[in-house]
C-alpha cells in the first residue's frame, strides 16, 4: 500500500511538469489537426493530407523553443496511442463474414506487395527500410501503417524523411485511386460486390475506400469497408514480425541495452482491444468513441511528423522512391484483380 501511494504521489508530482513541458507543442499540433479537419469537412480534402501539409508549413516550431518537446511527444506517443486504438474496429466477425478464399487472397496480397517492394528497392538502388515502409503502407492501410511500421524500424538519418515521403505519397495515391478505380471497375464490367472487393483490397487509406465504395453503391461501400478493415487487421501481425526481426538491430547505437521491447506496447494494445471487441466486451459507445479518438490521435500525430520534417528533405528522396511506391500500388491492384479472377 505504501509503495502504491508513493507511486501515485510521484506521478501526481511529475504531472504538472510534464504538462508544462509537452503542453505548448501538443496544443500547436491540436490546432493544426483541427484546421486540417475543418478543411476536410468544408472542402473535401483528405484530412490526413491537410494535417501533413500544414504541419510541414510549421516546421520552424520543431527546431527550437517551447514547442519542440510537445511536438516530439505527439509524433511518437500520441501517434502510437492512435494506432493502438485502431484495434476497436476489428473483430472475428469481420473474418467470418468473408470466407477463407478472400482472406487468403488479402494475406497473399499483403505479403507479395511487401516482397515486391523489397525487390523493387534493390533494383532501383534504394534501401530496405524505405521498401518496408512503402510496401507495408501500400499493402495494409496507408498512412496509419506507415507510422506503425516506422515506429519499429531501426532508425537512421533518413528515417523521418522516408516516413513523411511515404505518408504524403500514399495519401495522394489513395486520393487518385478513389477517383480512378471506380472508373476502372466500371470499364472491366465488375458487379457491385466485386467492385467493393477490389476497392477495399487496393486503396490505401480507409477514408478513401469509404468514399470510393459508397460513390458506386451502398453494397459496394459496405463490401469495400469490410475488405479494408480486414487489411487493417493485418497491421498488428506485420508490425510484430518486423519488431521481432529488428529487435537485435540498433538505432544507430552500439548499446545493446537499448534494444526495443519484444512486442511494442501499441501492438499489444491493438491486439487486446481487437480481442475484447471480438468477444463483445466493448459497448458500442466505447467502440465509437475510441474510433473517433484514434482518428484524432493519428491526425495530430501526422501533423507533428510534418512539423519535424523540412520540406527540402522530402525532395531529396529522389525519383526512384516515387517509382517504387507507384509500382507497389499498381502491383497490388493487378494482384487483387488476378486473384479475384481465379476465385471466381
């Protein structure tokens, strides 16, 4: 009891100092996030993209001054908290609704896209870190996947640049796909359900999947959203595999005592929430609230990541990186189409 009381007292004592240290930067990120959501609500622009671009415009705040600590806190802790809360969207019922054939296709598509990214990066002379980041974000769930994967990849001097490039690219490509892919499925003569499978299996971000799907029909929108959430389900296993694979690698340091944890905390949170939701232990109000909090946490996290990155560094990434992520996007689309053909 004494130890518990001491811990609580220590926490309460340190809380004001933490608020003072992180508060200004967090409030700046929150302001940018709210502005991005306003632009999205009133002009139809993707909120994540707006948060990223507005964040980049305020890069000077992350270089020095009172906001630095809070921006760093938001880019890491708040962002990972948002990824963990994505688990409330997942349940076993989602898997059962699709059947083994489609689930196998989605799993193979994710694995194949990541492997294709590694091969493409090698042919283009780019590093494997960028390949895993772009391949994983294209294969799973766009910006959210990019941030989750970046959290467990070994760091180097290009880590933040690669992350901001990936988030920007997948958001732009996802927006293009939202407009173009329904036209593609119409040209190919796919029915509403098949169109939903294709849109949900290929478009990167959830918001664009919903937009593309429901622009065709309600059935297409519901199918596309379901397929997309199955891809989101794969985020935790992929991040866990990456985390275990790179646990013994150092983030530019030789001190083995600073190895990352065996399983990142946000992955554990994701899995626990998914399990609780699968067993029906989370009330619908909790699921809805947690989903909204997750979206806002990711929005603020992306704004913070944008602030931490200088615009000139993004242009240093080179055309090979652009070719790589576009090729991964096209590969995924072709893979899903071919797989759908064989599944009938």
